C-alpha cells in the first residue's frame, strides 16, 4: 500500500500522525518499506504494525526513538506472535478499547507490536467481563493485584518454583474470592 493508505489505517488511533511523521520514522530506520522501480514507497501490513508499535510507545510510554529502535531490533523477525489487526479480529475488541487497555497497563505488546496467545486470551476475558458490567477501574484493580503477585514471585530464582507458585497464587486467590462471597451472602 502507498503512504496515504497507511495514513488512513493509522489516523483513527493516532489522529496526530502525518505523512511527514511517517517519512521521519522511515528516515530514523524504524520502518523500512519496499520501493517500486520508480522510487515510491510500498508498505505492507507488517510495516503498519511496526509504525503502530512506534507511535504507541511514543504516546503511551513516552519512549525515545532510540529505545524503540533497540526494542524493534531485538525482536525476532520470524516471531509467531499475533499482529494488532489479528488481535482485533480474534477478540472483537475495538481499536479504541485496545488502546485504552494498553494505556491502563492491562496488556503491552512486545517489540514490533506483536501480541502473544496469552494476550488474546486476556482480551477475550476482558471483553466478556466488560460485557457483564465490569468497569475500567475494576480491571485496573485486577492489574494492581497481579503486579503485587509478580513482585513476590520475582523474589524466587528457580523458574520451576515460580511456575508452581504462580498456580498456587491463582488457586488461593480463587479460594479467597469464593470465601468472601460466601461471607457476604
């Protein structure tokens, strides 16, 4: 696709993006579109996903271009992750909802804007929860609780112990929630 088509895809999520900005990011080596024989840029969907990652990292995490470039360079080229457009198609989450969930810290794509299968599962769960009336602040509370568990788990160095404890944390959490609901009935 040409640069105008790329702009059309990015504008709903990044209204401030311009053709000049895309050209600048290319000049900085953050995206490398193919060129036609006559020199016109030809972007593919992977280029759009890279641009989306760069623009999100700048807007949501205030990362400098050098850090973003390093993250993109460190990402495996043959990653089997899921692109943003694939995540949207697989989960039914809107682009605005996905951007808000990223800003709220509920998920964070890896370098190149790649999501994991676990991210897809989390988004499906979030979609179901919000459909049942769960609000953003409730989701942020779940994120905060998970962050606290991560701090505890990171204090252990053995990966097998960490995996086992993660499962035990989930089990204990569910038991405590059920007990709390029984007490309130």
